[in-house]
């Protein structure tokens, strides 16, 4: 058995090494044809071509150098676009002069247009001044300096929001262009032999992990103990755990903010993406693929570790199924069928962009199937959540369906004991998670207001800024970078506990209107502390068990591990008003009867 374990560990390390080494196995050569294929706007294509000649047909050994030169090119393009389409200082002075009649200083937008030369940029300047400075039309000013100051402010807004967005390369277009150009310019063995590298990386990692997990999972007697868990460098914030957390954080930062550097990793999974959706892989297909593999492989570990508990086995199989089928395979098949990408198990506000205008337009424009998806999503929010939570607590979603919870329960299970059980952490948790929920609700109100009124301002606040802020700091940084990267540092439910707005919504219903609770038998408690140690949500379960108090906490996800690790059968997960708890099946109660 030890030989198989160590061989499996060696294969996993080898596959992981090849995966990371493949990041650097590329040359990058950009040519004119590639450039034109990736930039559909002819005017913009010509501008970029005029600035990028120093890069054409040049071989780059590093994607960092290649992308750095792209940055330099795009910056020069934007500088020239601003110079051509922007309103100059001289033109501002001419507008001020045209507004001075000698008796008063009064701006007329129609007369101000005379300040612009009649060239290729005249129409754009005329329209942008009207769009951004139309509110100045007809206003009088006491001094020329006052009018000039107002015009300079308008011109600044035109540069920031009008010119670059319409004629240049804004930050969203820049991000997409960097990725598409880098991918197209890539020349690597990964691109030539993606199937081979799939096996040498993911294949070896999967085989190695299973060879390590299967023998280890059968060792010893069924049951969970704290054997050496706080002496492990991986499981107790040791050097190995810190190194793992650092790697996960770096991976998520690359994925969300700098995916142009991950082209080889994305190209590697092209065969899988092409077989499912018919399209080449993208950054989030790579993410979904790795995410699903982690849940499946570590789900096997979870099943073996908790093999004495029918409840744990059932819910682990459940999250493996929902992640694989509903979150990964079905959405990709929908794309192949020319239908909207849709995760049927994702619920607002966790699916925070469900009500974004582009999402609503996409669903509405796809006829019956799109309308069904829209109605399905709304029904989950207003019907499924309160009804299912009333009968089963938030565990029906957080521990049986949710992908975030699925990853936390499988990949994150070795770190569950690291959750902070202090009163201070609990107080912060309540403010944090409900604060995110309020933020999500306000953002959605602003999004829907914009959708129905076509106005980007609500109470003087730009709704696009709100949604962008939420997406960057909550959707990416908190849920992804912190939520998963901090597993080895703060436990496996950091996002679920401190940030998930859906968990907050479910928790409010559970706390005040649900049949679910964890019942305790204080007379049987021996204060071993297993329950508190393994509570991933930071609940001091032992405190309740010692007093024989039922546990009704909004944060409890009903994972049932506290019951599974209790040596005395003190804890039971219940949904029914039934005094004879022993008649309920273990798959419902999570209770394991102590052996005689």
C-alpha cells in the first residue's frame, strides 16, 4: 500500500510540475494577418497596425515581454486617438471667444461648433460636445475663466468616457485584445499536442491523486479523529499550507485579472471544450474544468474518509453530480445548441449578474427557452429558497447543490478545522455577510433601474460603477482570490461564512422560519471537542452540546460533520417534529449510532 501511495504522490507531483512548466513553453510571433483577424474595426486595426510594426514577425521567448510591448502599442494608439478626436485647448479658447458677445458671456452649442476644423473628426467632436456639454447650452457666465473651466471639465469627461470607449482601446477591449492576440501568436508544443499535454498534466495528477487517496482512505477504522491534524504543515498553517495558499491566490489573480498570461493552460483544454460546446476554451472554461476535477477527485477522498456516514456519502455524491452536470456539462451543451449559457442551479444573489442588462437581453432574445430560464431563475429566488429552507434549512443548497460549497467540502475539507471560532470572528461575520447582501441588493436595484429607464444614474450614482465595483471586489477578489486561496490559511468556508450573499439570504430564512435545527443530548456529551474542531462555519458546537441546547444558527450549512465526528451520537440534524429521533434514517439525521 505504501508503494502505491508514494508512486501516486510522485505521479501527482510530476503532472503538477509539467502543468506549471508548460506556462513557459512558448514563443510568440505576431503577423499582420493575425492582427487583422482579431480586430474587426478597420479604423482601429489601421491605427494599431501603424504603431505595432516593431512587433510584427518578431519572435518573443517570453509572454511577459510580448504583452509588455502590446501595452506600449495600445498606449500609443490611445494617445493618438485622444489627440485626433479630443477637443484641444485652442478649440476651447475659440469656443469661449465665440460665446463673448461683448454684453454677456453666453454659450451656444450650435455656434461653438464653428471652433472645430471641418475635417474627418468634426462630426465626432460636434456630437460629443452636445452629448456631454449640452447642459451648458444657453447658460451665461460672469467671466471667461468660469466658462473655460466648465468646458475643460466637459472635455475631460469626453476623453475619459467618450473617445477611448468609442474610438480607442478601453480597458475591457484591451484585456480581450491582449488575450486574443497572445493566444493567436502562441507557438508551443502545447498548441501542437494538446491531448498529449492533457494526459501529462491533468491525467497524471488525477491518476496520482487517486493512487494516493484510495489506499490512504482505507487505512484504519471508520471514523474521524484529530490524529496529528494540528501537527501537519499542510493542515495547520505550516510552510506547506502557506505555500499551497500562495499558489491558489496567485492562480486566481492570474485567472481573473491577467488571463492573457495563461494561454498555454487554456489552449491545453481546447479538446475538452471543442467536444462539449464546439468552441475553443476560454479562461472560465479552464476554471470550470479544474474546479470540476477538484470536486470529483477530492469527492472520492471525502467519501472514503466519511465512509461510516450515509449522510456524508449522499451529500458528497450530490455536489459531485450538480457541479459536473449542471455547472459544467449542461451549460456547454447549451452553447453547442445555440442556446444561452445557463447554470440551472445558480441562484441570485450568488449569481450576481443574473439581472444585468446583457444577461436579460440575451435570455429574452432567445425565445421560449430564454424566457423559461428567466422564469426558472426568478422562481428559485422567490419560491424555492424560502420553501426548501423552511423544510430542510440552508443545507439543501449550501451542502448538497452549491458549487462553492462543493469545492469547500471536497478540496477544502482538510482545512475545515482552521475556521476561527472566536466571538470576535462571529461578530465580524454577521456584519460582513449581511453587508455584502445589502450591497448586492442595491446593485441589482440600480441595474434594473438602468434596464427599464435606460438611465445610468440613480440618485446621482453611476449604476455601472456599482456593478463593476461589486464584480471586481466581491465577485472576483472575495469569492475567488480570498474565498478559495485562503483555504489553507482561514479554513474552507471563508467565502460562505463572511461573503456569500445567497448564504446570508438562506441564513435569514433558516434563523427565523425553518424546521431545521441540530438537536443535542447534553447528558451524553464528553466534551471531546471534535464537533467544534471540525465546524467549518466557526460555530462552537461543544458549547451548545454541553448545555443540551438545540443549534439554530443562520450560519450553519448543515454539513453534518459535527454529528459524523461525535463519538457519542450527541448531535442530530433534524427537520421533523418527531420526539423519537432514532426512527429517522441516518441519511436525514447525519447521526451515527455509537458502537457497543
